[in-house]
C-alpha cells in the first residue's frame, strides 16, 4: 500500500501535538550526533530533577511555508505538562527563539542576553558604531551583551565545521539557560558548561571584533589616502 502524502502530513501533525517526551533534545534534524544528544540530555535531566523545569532543545532544517518560529514553538507546547522552556533553532533561516510556559518562567532567565548578537561589551560597541543609525539603536545594542548563541553562529565555517558550529552555539545557549534557571531556584548544575566555555567564546569574539575593527580602520585609511592623492592631483593640474 502506498504511503500517501496526506497520511504523512497527518502523522507529522499528530506527532507535533503529542506531549513532549522525556528526551530533552526533543528533535534534531541538524547535528545528529550521539555525544551532543548525550550532553543535552544530561543537563536537561539534572535541571528537571532539581528544579522541576523541562528545558527542551529543538533543531530543525526548516519550517512549513508561512509558519513562524513562534507559532512552531506554540504548537509543540500545546500539550506540554508543567513548567516548560523550548529553545528552537531553524537552520535554513538561521533563527533561534526561546518560549517559556508559563510566562512567569521568563523571570528565571534573561532571554535578551542569551539571544544577544554580542558576546562582550566591546562587541556591542563595535556593532553600535558600524550599524546603529541613531542613539537609541546604539543604546539598544549596548544594553544587551553576553550572547551565548549568535556570536558563535556568526563565525565563519566550512564543510563539517558548519554543523559543529551549530552544535557548539546551541549547546552553549542551552547550558546558559539551564544554569540561569538553576541559579534562580538556588541550585547548581554539575553537568552544565560553566564559565570556562564562556571565557573561551569571549576570547574568540574579542579576536573576531579586533580583526573587524582593524579592517574598518584600514578601509578608512585607504579612502583618506585616495582623497589626498586626488586633491594632490587636482592641485598639480591646476598650477
């Protein structure tokens, strides 16, 4: 018997609406690595045991047409029981979002900080200088730093390193949220990434932004030199 598209769609729809199960790496169509899954499961299981909060990581290639990442998360959360946080990564759209239910859970972690494109204050300054079109935009960029996902996803990578980059970024963000929730409940996680991983990321980002600033300075110097040469040429031709 042929497996019709209609039946396939119905099966997918039912699976999305079924209660979230015990595996905290709820869906992974991107990394597909046993060690990655094991590390996520260890943190998720410990967080659940110590705080009662279920933190799920969902990694998909893409969403259905016209479906937003927020709607996708809400669909997953329909039948979730108890305190639930869902972190979602959509590979082709390079989107990341975090949904908490009940909404009061947002006070247990800083969503804006986790999803900030700036890992450090220095990065925020550079970004504000390069991209802010107003004082308010610059202030907004500087108000949220310490990002633990997007600074890693923004790094250049080729081949298999692309998937490793996704795994590193999402694991780092997952661990960050877990540690923040645990801290808000007065407990410590033994399996979380801790500060060592964040320090390494900060160093990488500082090198990246340092290189970026150097490149910008060199471009400005070249433009000034060309203008100077052009003016010199005009002066000589005018004599």
